[in-house]
C-alpha cells in the first residue's frame, strides 16, 4: 500500500494530511464518546477550529452524530475506522521513516516517495510529484520569489507543476545561479521559465556563462540588467534545487581533466550550487559562478532539495552537512534506505 501513496498525493496534494486529521478525530471520538469539541481538541492537542471543521465533515458523511451529550461514532463510522486502521498504520510507518531520515540528516523535514530513480526502470516523476505537493502545501499566500537551479530533476519538477500552484499566490521564478553552458532544456533559465509558464507565473532570466574567471565575473556583475536580476535572486524567499554526484556533474559541465583528477584525489562525492564536497561535507572545490551559494540559503524561509536514487545516497547524505537546518528534502525510497541502513 505504501507505494500507492504517491498517486494519492499526486492527484490531491493535501489528501494525506486531511486523511490523517480525519482519522485521528474519528478515532478520538470512538475512544472518548460521547465527547464535546473542546474536550476532544484538548485530548488531541489541536485547535478547536480544526476539530470543528473536521467533525462537521465527518457528520455530513454520516460517520459521527451530534447529540446533546456530545459527539458519537455511528455504525458506518465504526466500520470505516476498522477498515482504515491498517491503512493508517502503513502511512504512519512511512511518516515515522521520514522523521527518522530528517533526524539522521539534521534537517527540518523529509518527504519519501516510492521507488528508486537509480534503477533502470526508475523515473524522476515521483520525486517531481513530491516536490509539487510540498510547494502546494508550504508556499505562502501572496507574492513569492522562487529561485530554482537547473538539472534533469529540476526540469522534471517544472513539467509537473500546474496553474493551481498560483491560487492566491503571485509567483516570480528566477534562476538561482548563472548556468549557460549546460544542455539548453535543463539550464536554470529554462527551468524557471517552464515553472512560470506551467503555473501562470512570471520569470526573469540570467544570461551568464557556467564558468567564469574573476575579471569576467566582476565585469558582468556591474552590468545593470544582470545586477537587477541578481537583486531579485538575492531577495528570493524560496529555493528549489537538486543534488548531484561529483564526477557526473563535473563531466556534464565539461570541467578540465586536471580539475576532475583533483576531485578524484580529494574523494569528492557530491555537488550543489557549484560546490564539490566529500563524504564528510568538506568543500574540496568550488566553481566561480554568479548567483546564490550554499551560505545564502540560511536566510531563505523555504529550501527544498530534490534528489533520489540509491546511487545518490552518498551525495545526499554528504550535502546535508552543508545544508541549512530548514531544508526540506524530497527523496525516494532507494536513497532513504541507503542512508538509514548505513
């Protein structure tokens, strides 16, 4: 059953949280009946507003009844509770694993989706749907500037987004760093543009090369058009990024052979934001690029890292030594099992 939750979350991103709340309330009524809303809210450690909204829905569906003595479960409600208990136990197991993974990595939250994207039949779609769900749940209402990195995973996330993400939101997407030099469809500019297009949002592009020398870096930074976009990137409140394997990323970016040799010698295992690091999270090399760096993430209210596959397990675990505490990791079962079994 655990594998099927990704499809539930894909079609209704808030379904799991709503289901969990309704199940807790229904079980609480069954245990305490007849019970009033205030007492139930106290016992469940939630707000009276949550209890009121949930019990109204359960009553409308015929699973509880309101009496002068308090709320009571109906026969249909009891049958539902019996049938849902093993389902919720499976879900609770996954949620416990997410908490354990977040604790192991020292970050705020983890979402684990089914599958192993490293396998021959694996795909990035479940990771993308997981990221879509977290964005739908966590993005605040009103205006937000979202800085995004490039890469295959980020491009898949972009393709999964829909206009519903912009409900009561005004979204501006910007590339987190300059990235001309990669395949056009996975550059940060292309990813941010697709995210804007898919959500009816806005975007701004940053046209600078992938790798720069110091003199070129300084001259481009002074250009008014580039400086304006860099200010938007700096002011972003949300960042969505991937985590790569060191040598794969170095080769994808056509880094010089001698630099790749140095990465091998330094035992680099992962890369994020142009920073290469070893298994202990020690930085072994850094590309001079315009835009956000890992240190800048500490000031962002929401940082979502999307990476999965057992082959990336080492890179994911290593990066978390550098990641800000508020990071929300979207990963798959393959990577989660790799980290938790070490």
